C-alpha cells in the first residue's frame, strides 16, 4: 500500500524536475528519494518515470496520476489542519482581506461580535483589489478574503458565494456622454475611461479598458473621484455612488447593453494554509448567514 509520504516525494520530484532537486527541497538523501519513488511504483504497479535519460521524465500514466496525487495531499493537509483546529484555543490573529469597494457599515456590523466573543484575538482588516485579496489568501497572508468572483475554480482555497453586486457606468453630469439618450460602445470608446487595475496590472473581467485613452487606479473610490471631476467615465459598484447619483453629483449612463447595470457575484475565499480555529469558523458561519444584495448585507 502506498503512503502519503511517497505521494509527497512523487509530487515534489515532478515540481522540482529531478530527484536531486527534490532531495534538496525535502532535505533528504537522494537515495532516499529514489527509494521512495521505487516503493511507490511497486505499490501501485506502475512506472512513474522513464530513466533512460539523465533527467527523469514522467510516463503517460504518471501524468494522469499527478493531479490526483496533488489533490490527495491537499485533502490530507486540510484533514490535519482540521484535527489541529479542534484542539486549538482561540487564534492569536485573524487577517481578513476584502475588496475595498465592499467595506461598509453593514460589513463592519457583521464583524462587531468578534470583539466581545474573542477579546484576545487580534483582527486585521486589509482593503485591497480583488486580485490582490486572492493572492493574500492563496499565499496564506490572509485567513479569509471577500472578492468579486470570476467563476473559476480555486484549487488552493475554499470558496462560497455571498451574493451579487451591481456595477454602474457613470460620468459627471456635465460630461458629453451624460447628454446622450442611449450610450453605445462606440460612444464610450470615444472618451477617456477610468479603469480599475490591481497592483499586478490585472483588470476586472467585466470592467476592463475599452477606450483608446485610459487612466488607471487600484481603488474604485479613486475612480469615483476622478469621474466626479469630469476626467472620464468608469464602471463602479452602485454601493459607492448611489448617494452621489441621488444628489446629482454623478450620472448613471443609459448604456445600451447594460441599461440597468451589470450584476457580478461576490464570494468568500478561505485559506488552506492555516489551521482553522474557533474565530475563523465563527466568522465563516456568520458570513454564510448573510447575503449581499446589490447594495447591502442582509440576513438570509
């Protein structure tokens, strides 16, 4: 019967490209790595590497088994972390990362009970772009993240949906686009666009740049302020601009293909690099009781 340790050696050799590099990473003798692979091949009755050349090459059967081996190791790590969390006392620290445009009084009210229930836990709230939040959670720099969801499977994070947010295409009331009864793509492309872009220069899949002249900002709040000054038009969350539209400081443009705005999903990411404890579990359960509906967090 194969072991998780043998699977770990197998995956490490594949990632490092050689037995010697894998031995260095695992801090083991190369002979031990070779023996672990040999024992795994015997246990599953499959050749995993072709040894005809100096550099081991994966066999076709090994290529088919590699993603399953990775998945088994992820599950083992998650199991070990869950066992550890059951015996843990309250976490010393919990880092919550959230897309800056989703922070509101409603959200902070969800977090408020943590102060009284877990008084010894340090809570850190980091506001950033969706892409930066994903990186923080996947690398373990944040325990939990709230983002605009793109529908892609997150292999190194757990995920659940929280609701939907509406994005509006806006401009200042004095902008030429605001004078049109219907705004088409061709109209938008003629004028400067203010686009949200992360530190890694990634743009959201539903509000990317289409104009020939673009200003970039890594927060939606900055886009709102630029638009209000008449610098250009932008796609921003309704949550941030509804009051400014009501006061006449901004205009929601009647775009032909999204007349009532664009709905996109909001999701919660949970890191697999940390053993979950009572604080993270309590916050996760709290968020699952809420639903983000266009502009606010509401109990389901």
